[in-house]
C-alpha cells in the first residue's frame, strides 16, 4: 500500500511539474498574470508530493518491504536501520527519485526567496526548472521505477553492497546531488534571461548566491567522497582519476569558472555571453555526470547499450534541455555585447585567465575520460586512460592557475598596472619562498622539483589571500562577507595544494608480510604486528589485527585494521585503520593470512593528509560566507546601489 | 536493470579485497623503483579502474609476479609494457602509449593551452582598445553599443 | 559562421557519438584479444589426468581445437560445462582444457562428477601459460585452426547459440 502511495505521488508530481513548466514559460510569453501566479502552487504541491514519495520509499526500506524490487535488491533485515534509510538512495532508481526531490526543494527555495525579482522572470526560471523536473520524473516512472513490485516478494533482501555501508557514503551522494541539482538554478536563470532577451548586471547579482551555494555543496560532496574512498576502500587512495570521479570533477571546475565569471558580469557587465555559456555547460556536465554514473556508460559502452530504452530516453532528454539551451544561446548571445574595456593588467584579465585555464582543465579531464569511449565507438580498439595520463596533463593548466591566483589578488578592476602592488607581490612571494624553503629543507629534506613548486605556490596563495583582509582590518574598514568568503576559499585552495603536494611527494608506503611480534620501519615510524583476534559485527564477522606504532621509539598510536566477511553478500572487505593527525596520517590495511600466523599488510605514512580535507572544508565555508553578503539580500535595487559601491566590496577595486 | 545498477556501484566503489603485495622488495632499489612504477601503470582487467598495484585479485597478483621477474631479468620498462600489450592489448596500459591513434590525446592539453593563450590575447587587445571610450564606473552598467 | 553556434555544434557531435554507441550491438568482450590472427602461444604443462605426463600445445597442431580455460573455483565454468560436452560430442573440434590456478584433486573430482569434455587437460597452477594467452579470468576459450592460429576468443561462457552462430561457421568456412 505505502509503495503505491509513493507511486501515485510521483505521478501527480509529474502532472504538477508539467503545469509548472507550461504556465512558467507560457505565462510571461502571453502576458498572462494569472498563469504566472499558477506556477507557485504547482511548485509547492510538487515539493509536498515528492517529499511524500521519497518518504514512502524510505518507509519501505525501513520496514523491510521485500516485495519492492529496490528494497529486495539493496537492503536486508539484518542491516542497521541507519543504513536501510541510506540504502534508499544507494541505487539507481532511488537516487533518481532523490534527485527530483532535491530539485523540488531548490525550486521551492527559488520561489520563496525571489519576491523582489520581476514576476515574469521568476515565472520563466520556475518554468525551466519545471521542464527539468518533468524530464526526470518521466525517466524515473518510465524506465527506473523505484516502487516496482516483485511478484512474489522475497523473504529477505540481498543486502546493501558492504562498501556502501559507511557513514561517509550515506552523506556523500546526497551532498553531490544537492550540488548537481543546485546548478540547475543557474541554468534556469540563464535560460530565463535568454528567453527574455535581457541580461544585465542585476541578473548576475541574482544568480551569484545560488551558484555559490550549489558550488559549496558540490565541493563538500567531492571532499566527502574522496575522504570516504580514502578510509573505506582501504588502500589509502583519495583520488584515482576514475571515470566516475572525473565526471564529478568536471562540473566542479566549470562551476568554479562560473562563480568567477559571474563576478565580472556583476561588477563590470562584461563576459555576459560567456557567463551564460558556462551556466549552461556546468549544468550540462551535472546532467552528464548523473546519467553516466548511473547508466554505467563510463565503465563500458556496453552497459549503456544493454538497456537501449534508458539510453534513448537520456539522449532525448539531453537534446531537449542542453540542445534547447544551446540553440537559444546561438540566437541570443550575439545581442549581448558590452563596450566595457579593461587593461592588460586588471582584475578582469586575471579572471579571464582563470576562466580559460579552468575550462582547459575541464577539457583535459573530458578528453581523457571519454577517449576510451570514443575509441570504442569509432572502432579504434580498446584503451585505458588512468592516473599516469591525468597527473601530468592536468598540471599543465592548473599550475599556471595556482600561480595566477596570487598575482590576481592584487589586481584592481578595469585598469592599472601592478606598479604600486609590486612590493606586495614580491614581498609575499619572498615570504612564501622562505616559508617553503624552511618547510622543504628544514623538515622534509627534499630534492624533487614538483614538491617545492607546489609548496611555494600553495603558501603564496595563503599569504596573498590574507593581505587584503589584513589591510582592511588595519585601516578599520569592515570586511564584507563576500571578501571574507573569497579569502577563506582561496586559503582553502592553498591548503589543499599544500596537502596534496606534500603528501604526494613525501608519502611512504610499504606492502609487507609480518608474523606476530615482527615490525617494519617507515621513515621514523615503526609498525609492530602483535596478533589477530576475531570480532563480530551486526552483519559481518571480522579478523582484527593489532598494530602498535612508534615514532623514534616512543609509542605513537595503536591501529586495528580489520578484514571483514559480510555474511549475506559473501564478500570480504578490508577495513583500514587510520591514525590521524595534523602532521601525518598513519594507515594500516590488513590483507590475507600468508601462513604460520603471518599476515600481509599495507602500511602508509601520509604527511599533511588532513590538510586536503581541511582545505576543502575551508573552501566550502568560504562559499557559504560569500552568499551571506548584504548585496545579495537588498530589496530596493537601484537606490542602494551607489551607496554599496562606496562602502562595501568595490573598495577592493577602488583601492589605490 | 539490477545489473546496470550493480555495474554503477562497482564503478563507484570498486569493492573487494584491496591492496597488498606481500612479496619482499627487490634487492636492487633501482629495480624495485621500476617495479613499483610499472605495476602502478598497469590496469587490473579483472577489476574496475584499478592498477594491479592496488588490488589483491588473482589476476593482479600474477601480473605483479610477471613484472617482478621481468624486471629482475633485466628487461627494460618498454619491454615489459610491450610484453603485456602483446598479450592483453593496449587496454592494460593506464598510460596510453605514444602512437598515431593516441597522439591527439597527448597533444590535446598543449593545443588547448596554446588556443587558450591565443583567445586570451585577442580579448585582452580588444578590451584594452575599448578602454579609452569607456567612462563607466566599476559596479555600473557601461553603455551598450 | 556565428561563433556562438560552436557549442551547439560540439554538442550535436557528441549526441551523434552517443547515438552510434546505442546503435551498435553490444559487444560482449571488454578486452578484445590481442592474439586473434596470431599463432597460439606454445606451452608444455603437466597432464591433469595422467600422472607424470605432459601436455604439449604442438600435439594439437594440424586440427581445429578449442582451448578452454577453467577452474573449479569458477562459478560460470559449471554453467558452461554441458556446452563443452556437447561440443566434444559434435566431433568438429577437440576440446583442450587449461586448468587455471586450481587444485588438482578438486579438478579431477569435478571431471568425474560432471563428465570430461576434454581431450587433454593441461595444468597451469601458477597461471603462467594463462598470461601468455592474455587470460584474465575464467572461463575463456580460444578457437585455434589447423595452422595453429587463434581465430576466435570467447571471454565468459560459451553458449550453444554462440557456438553455432559464430564458431561453427568459422570452422566450416575454412575446412570446406
């Protein structure tokens, strides 16, 4: 009964989404005020219905209704309740329902917070969001129904894949989805502007906070996923350049570019058509990522073709949304010319470099990820593209990008040589070099090339990010939230860079077989194996090893890596044990028994690993702070405009 | 349908027993270095998107042993890679080789960068030329042409 | 042409590629064998069924044979077994087994229980011959012609259907 209620709720939501799309687009077109007004109840109703549908799905999982195909295939009565709830979105069908549910939340938020915006514009935005919702609901109902019943039902489910039974994984996909779906708002704003044929600086100001919030969720989602892979997959990898990871990275890179180009459009009315294109592309890549991960096309062409109905539907949907938006773009973009100028050395030109380099980085990832697919489709044979390709090629655009962050921080809007900032640029660079040398020579004793470059660039970014806020503090000027957010996000970028560079160049890893009582040394750390014991979990049986770690002979920590056997799925899984710290992470993974009481292990010492997650958290927090800026929440636009320009953020540009 | 979902899950979270190559390191540190490099660039065909260095799959263990023996026997990196490609095809290399069919992949990043530089240069020149006639303040909509 | 049309053009191209991938019949092989059209690698391995004897690949030259990689640990091999028995019965080709990383006793037991489709079974306990053949799992099968050239490879289970529709025509086409 409950699953059927969910099913009906989805069908009704589809009808409401269709009316939302129709009235939202047709209302402003025909100038019908009442049509436009009809969009709002549709939005609210859709949210209620989808919340109900998603609730029904969770109810089915929690109450072990194994007559529902999804529940039978992805849950088990022995599974803890917490994971049963999470199992609701741990599969293709459930995650699609979750996707539209999140879309309905975003849509509701847009409808609620946009009362200062022109009615016709908001109607169009909601209309475009309605079209996306229709597409997803149709796809879900027609090809991937989460409420499909099994005849007869199963007595018990086949359990959730053991690797998915983890806290990090229960929140990582939702975060990503909230981010993905969030970019649909920027996309809808872009489409509405194109439908209207009007795009000004105010438009950019409306779009900025929505984009930043979506970006924040995406950043958090990626960091969580990487963190999860790091400790759950058991071999210490945090980024494998796996097609799935790449598909998530691409919208993030484009979203980052969009945030920066929106700033230019907001401040100077420049890069308008480019901003539009980025908004379309960022969302397109979110769509591609959702479908590709879920359809398995990135794993192999064949799984995509295995279910042609889904493939054709996805393709048709992409053609309609992305193709439609790009067609509008061909028509409208040429009208968006700006006569604004800027100097060679200006904030605008640095943000231009930022955008070009980020798009190149996206293109590199795209090319590498899709190459095996293209080769296969074109009959050129099979090939693989992995980390050994991405690591060096991704650096090509990213190293200059990191280098330009620092210089760009000192640039001013519109015009001006770096002249007066030269001392600061050189000063901060010198400081970064000194700090970097101290770190490298003093602590690392390093001789590699990439390490020092990365470390110095990272520290330079951190140092220069602080210059402007400190300057304002010194002069007693309030720091607007957007500047604070930007500063924090840039520091986060520096911290991530520092963490990754240090870790990649200074990590020690050893695979070894140890008998109880034996130990192995990794640098100044020694790992001693003291024996194994059997432990039982709720739905697994495990062997747990005890490993004592010492640093220069002094006790440091004790690690308990496990090897779990999940009973229902008959799957063995290594559960790594982590000793975390600000200086380094220690990691032990238990392998197999190799005879005579000896076990195989993988031990790792990963310096500054924490900084990768910490930096990502700073970036997200920066994004959050930036959206709190007063400029985005003002009611009377024009009048307050100038006042704000004198006090708030534009000081940055006006500083002489 | 379930199969696709399972594939997706496998792709996302390629499960199974990970890691660990309990064989002792090679006596010659240079050979050990090359051995590690090589196994990190070979793909475990039995797994999803993992190197043979990072999985305990039977296939990966056999490949590691083969690489180890070939390195010990003084074979060069290219010889080891060719040996693998002869038997498994290009798909086993995570780092595509330089060939006519793959050239675009290796050249693309450089071409993108040059193209990007060209575009940036054009825009910068255009905008600098416009600077003289642009009287708008920062934060203000400049007159449209 | 309008430069603002370039994104649409690129997207259209991508759609075409996706469309083509949908059209194409799903290929079963993830790794296309690098060995097709090449001489089957030689091996000389212990015989599973006769203690002390060896199985040499050279023995089979001059006739069509199907080299089947299997192991008792492999679940799918059980599903394939009946087809192999039928193929042996058909008499078109000899079926040669390559027992891959297995336990000898378990393997013999398997053949006693399920019947023996193999003319000979070579034991590859360490998986070295398997590497020469580019094997990465079981079951895998290689169809070798009288000249000793591999003409076809199957990754996964041979079904009566795939045998009839792809492999038999290969054999008949040449031997006619």
